């Protein structure tokens, strides 16, 4: 029996950490700016370049710390520094968007009713 220490399989460790974080290869690949096949190759490698390990660690941390609230706060910070007059950013909306959706829906329903009425007249010859 040999008592030599078996070298660590870094790729397998990356795979285990990713799986423990409930992360798919695609998510890690996207965070690294690569594709799923590259992540598979890394996870099947016994050794991984130190720079690549640092990138993976940062990507896993970024994905782990991701929150919708953080993204919203990030984008809202732009709104505070942008002049919104005449732009697509509506900070002081003077109408309820849902009211506009209902209004559009009602107009579409009325248009369909008018079309049915017209087609019935054509069929009946009146």
C-alpha cells in the first residue's frame, strides 16, 4: 500500500462547490463570459490555472450575493443623476399605466364587436 498523498482534483472541487451553491454550469459560464462546455472542461481538469481559479471564485461570489433589490438600487442610482425631461425615464408619471392597459383592452374589444357586427350584416345581406 502506498501512503503517497493523491493530488487534489481541482476541477472536481469546483464542480462540488458549484453544485453545493445550487448553480448550473451555464450560470457560471455566463458569469465568466464563456460557455458551458468550457466549464465542463475545467471541472474535468485535475489542475486549474491560478488566475482562472480567482475568476471562478469571484464569479461564484458575485452570483451568490446577487439580489434583485441590489440590481434595482443600482439602476435607480442612475435616475438620480439624469435629467429626465423628454427622455424615456418617467419619474413623475401623471397617469396610471394599468388604466391605459384597460383603456386599450376596451378599445380592442369594441373593435372586435364592431367587426363581428359588420360581418353579420354582410352575411345577412343587409
